[in-house]
C-alpha cells in the first residue's frame, strides 16, 4: 500500500520553542499522534507503531514514557468478556 503524505503548517515560533529541527519535530509529532490514537483505541498497537515508524515491541516499550499502560485495550476487552459471562 502506497503511503499518503499529509502536510501541516507549523509556525516557525512553535518549531523554535521546541528546540528541535523540522525532521526531529515531525518524527515526534508522528509518535505523539500514534500514542494518542492508541490511547483512544482508534489504532491498534501494531498500526500505531507503524505510524510512529517503529516496531510494535519498541512502541509498546515506549508507552511508559507517555504514562500509557500498554495493554489497556486488551484489559478492557477481557473485563468486558468477564462481565458478559457473569450475567
């Protein structure tokens, strides 16, 4: 599948405030977007890792840095299964 390129404009003052070059900032934005979409259950860990440009294992290991429990989705699914089986 061919990648889609999405462009966003970032004010120079915002980029300067991050003390990062454009390439580093873009990589960080991709990672932050992947983490948030994973947290919101909009992407699986595999797809979020793909968006972040890293392996699934690396992505899951890095979630701690963002204070995200790496298996929250799986835990919620197990709890839902348990609740439905107890009814």
